[in-house]
């Protein structure tokens, strides 16, 4: 028997990505920050990409994005880039 799994809609995916965009910009324009937030949010759903995220975890994903804090290694990279750019 084939089971149909629930996945978040394209609209929900766009809202997650926009939320990630807003949160990442609050820390800086760095690709690693976007990636870190994205992967953290997807982990909240137990999936490996937004395409397979279950809608019942949508709220948890948004909550994770809201509570995201910059890890030390990324914070140090940001400081180092700022000092090197002078």
C-alpha cells in the first residue's frame, strides 16, 4: 500500500525562507548564516529539506528561527571579517 505523507505547501516554504532571510539579515549578509539557520529549521521537522517537512512541525520551525542565536564560530568569523576589511 502506498502512503501519502504530508508536506508543507509552497506558500509555507516561501514563508519559512522569508523568515530565514529576515533573521539572517539581523546578523549580517553571510551565506553561512543563512545555511546554518536553514539547516536548524529543517532539523526541527526531522526532514532533510523543506520539500519533505511535515506541516505539523511548521510552528516549531518558525519558533526555532525566532530563537536562533549566532554560534560562536560564526560570530568570530564575522568579527574577523570586519577587522580584516578595516
